[in-house]
C-alpha cells in the first residue's frame, strides 16, 4: 500500500496494485452471497412446461377435456 500512496509513477502504482490483487485472489476464500432461484405458480390445466434444467415456457399448452 505504501508504494501506491507514495509513488507518482503510474506504472509502478499499477504493478503494486496488480501484486495486491494477486495476493487477494490466492489468499481469500470465495463466499457465495446469494442463491439464484425461480418462484412461480402453475395452473393444473397447463401441461408441457420445462422447468429444469432450463426454464422454457415456449412449449406449454392448455389441456382440453
């Protein structure tokens, strides 16, 4: 950090920031902060919806008696 605060040379500062970033990548764990999900309702008269692994509502159709 001292190099980035005390140097006026942009190349020296960028190299110092690059080294700090590499240290963070190597030493810090990856912690998920959220989980992605879908919430929806489905009418029992609708059939053919694909919900997993890819959400695809284009093939849904209404059931007829």
